[in-house]
């Protein structure tokens, strides 16, 4: 299983998202710190979960980081996170993110 699938599985299991997109952005970071040949070093996550209700943006990020702490300590160099509840997404009228 690749890192994209690992991230996806862990977040689905723990946060039960209604929307989740995990993207390997490593190809945008060739020549930058932390880039590894073959990718799987830089990721972005878009996630909508009701488990974020009442949780501020910083603590949402901490929740995701905690779930991926082993991967962040070893494999993942950078992780961009957009985390919302469905109510927040629906209130903007823009759909997801």
C-alpha cells in the first residue's frame, strides 16, 4: 500500500469523513527540501468530517497530525490540510473547499 492509500485509510477509519481527497503533491517539490525520488513526501488533504464540529482550525490540524504521527516522523515531509464540517461547506455555497 502506498502512502496516499495509508493516509486515506487512517483518516477514513478515525474521522469517518463525508468527503476525503488525499493528493501526492511531491512532483511540485522536486529539488526542494524533503523531496524523495519516486514521490510520497509531500501531500495535501481535503477532509470534511463532523468530528471537527466545535474544534478550531489549529486543533483540527493537530487531530490529523496525531493520526499520522508515525508517517510524519518517517515518510511524510509536508502535509497541507483543509479540514471542515459539512455545515461549514454548505454555508459557503461553494460546495467542498
